[in-house]
C-alpha cells in the first residue's frame, strides 16, 4: 500500500495524500475499463455500424414482430418470477423474524443452501424434476392432473427461475422486517384493530421497502437470465438473452445481436435509475417511523 | 404479533413448502449420481459408482475441473488485492467521487450476463484471448471484484481510523501501521471477499460459455455442454461432489469463525 511512500519530509507527503486514494482505485478502474467498458462500447458501436453506419439494426429490432414478442415475453416472465418470489418470500421472511434463534438458523440455511451448488447444476436438477417423466409430473398425474407439460414451457421456466432468485427476495425483505417494531402491532390491536387489520394498516406498509428492494433486484436479474431459460425453456419461452446469443454465435449478426444487447442493457439501467430514488426515500421513511 | 392458531399453522405450512422448494432441487442430484443406467430419469435405477469414476478418469471432466480450480484461485487472489486497494481508496476519498466510483465498480453485478459476454467475446476475438487462461482470469476477476469491494468496504466502515493515527504517533511507519493494526482488523472482510471471488469464478457460466473453446473450458461450461448434449449422469456426480465439498468448507469455516468469536476477549 505504501510502496510509493515518499521519503521526503512531511509537507510534500501530505500534499501527496490527495491523489493517493484515487491511485489505490486505479488498478481496479483500469481493469474495469478494459474488461467492461471497452467491450460494452464495442457492442454499442457494432450495433450502430454493422453492416453499415446507421440505426438499421434498431429499426429491424423494433420492426420485427417476433422480436417484440420475445421482448414482451421477457418482461412477462420476469414479472411472473417477481410475483412468485414476493408471494413466497413474504411469509418466509416474516417467519424468520418470528421464530427463535435455532429455527431461524435452519430457515437461513434453507435460503443459503441453493448457493452451495453451482447454478448450472441447480438448473440440471430442475430439468430432472420437471421432465415429462419427472417427479412433479408423476405427482400431478397421481392427483388426476394428466397431460400437464412443465419442461420447455413458460411455467417451467418461471418455476426454475423463481427458485434461483428467491434468496434475493427473502434476504432484503428479512433485513427490513427485522427492523420493524412489533410493539406497533400490539399497540394497534390494543386500540381495537383486529389482527388482519393491524397487519394491513401497520405491518404491511412498514415492510414495503423490503418488497420494493427485493422486487427490483429480482426483476432486473430475471430480465438478463440466460442459462435457466436455455435449459428449461423451449422455442415458445425464448427470452431476449437467448435471442442475443443466437444472433451472435449462430447467425454471426453482430449488429443485430448488439442492438438487442443494448436494448436489454438500457432497459436494465433505466429500471435501476427509476428504482434508486424510490427505494432510497422508502428506506428513509422506514428508518424514521 | 399475536396470531390465531389457524394462521400460525397455515404460515408454518407455507414456509415448509417454500423451504422444500428451495432445498429439494439441490439434493436431487445426489441419488441421480448413483444411477446404474445412462439416463437422468427420476427415480434412478440400481447403484453404481461409475459416474464418479468417469469424472476422475475422463480427461474432458478432470481437465475442466482443474482449469476451474486454477482460474478461480488466481481470480480469488487478484480480485482480493484489487478490491482491497480500491476499497481503501474509496474509504479515504471525498464522499461524492467515492460514491460515483463505487457505483461504477459495482456495474459488473447488474450488466446482463449475455450482453457482457458478447462484448467480451468480441474484444477477445480481436485480441486472441478466446480459450486462454488469461482471458478467463481477466473476465472473472472483474465479475468477482464487486463482491470483494462490498466485503472489504463493510469491514472498513467499522474500522476506527484513529487506531492508525495512534500507531503512527507511537512511531510506526505507514507500512508497519497497516501491517500490524489495519490488516488484522480487516482480514475477516478480505477473507470473505476472497471466498466470494473464488466462488464467483468457479461458478461463472455465461461469459465462460462464450470465451471457452474446445481446448480450454471450465467446469460449468463442461456441465452445460454435457446437459445440452446427452443425459450423462456424470453431471449429477459432479453436482454431488461440489455439494459435499462446499458443505465441508462452509461447515469448517463456521466452526473456525465460532471458535474465533469465542476466543475473543
């Protein structure tokens, strides 16, 4: 850290302090520029310049119905994944705050265990579980629901993606719920509110910042998902990422693939920019009350 | 909050289902890995070790595993060094530029995988880095950097900088003060950053799929191509080995951490 420590007296040394913090971040910034900045710039340029300069690739993207279908589907699937995650994570995170330390440890472990095996292997597990002769279909058939297809359908993709993304919903929700003063609920009830009313007027609004934070993270991560839809999905559940990959690797259409990538990238950043102030103010509100 | 018994039972049941949904897919690979037939149909038939044998003897699998280990080890060290330096710099900077730079350094976490992958692939094609160790190390390091930055920044936030001043006032040079005072206190943050960086690299698949070639691929790439090619239960064996390895590592880590915490005055 102080390999460049000047051996001069203290006055110039102090002057050196102003640039030194920046110098420490420099190696990381250089690598960032080379491995993230330059590649992304390349993609933007290619989307505008191949085969010739102009916006033709974007005109093509927004002009072809199939692309718009996939774009819309990407949003729909991400929205469903987010909804499923909110519904499943909310009671789970609540229970984490309501139980003793031992049960909580078990609940936390259940959230973290999926991270212990690699993402690809987890998706493989879903291929095994959801296949037509798989466990879930056998159970469904035994229960009288015959002929339900899960693998290579949108439902299958949503089930698999939601399981992968659920921890990203549970953890922020839990961290917000942990800070909610449960005496407020008791106060509401002592003033005559029924438990359900106390929940909807007191607890739910206080926990919303966690819901927003988790939902934004899950939605943004879902938009860019590639592996799970590629393995669990079929032609009718293709998402934008797969389309980008096809254009670039199979069709060698760098311009078109790049334009799609830029659309995905811009969407992600716009969503982040929209969410950031909302989330920040909600957090502040939660902190105040 | 006061709940009716019925509400409590329903809540418990719902959470049990969610917990099963979270954990069960992780464990499915264990029985599959002992399958006698070359199929991924559930339930598995018979019992055999052949897929584990295949993993250790088939060069496709063993070499990709070794590649992953090599890349992840280098990435862990490199990302920890760069991330720690950057975290220090940001910590000592004015708040405005620091938060801007921090945001910039966290972008690898939010850029959609495929977009980054085609970008890096394009650049690597031009610079002949496709299918090279250096290519993997560079790409994975930048993806792992945010995790190190977050971990080390968190431990710097609680670090009392007056300790460094105290050390300096007692005559320690900047390097000595760093080595004897600062480093031991932020070491836990660096270690967890190191671990996260290793895991990120070892697990990375999207960018790796693009920058791998038949001569050099990492384990996730091999797993992915195996899944898409045929129903080879070796994948399940690999999944089981990884599951147990991580369980042992995390279990050991937790034990160590618990002992350390108890040992502290």
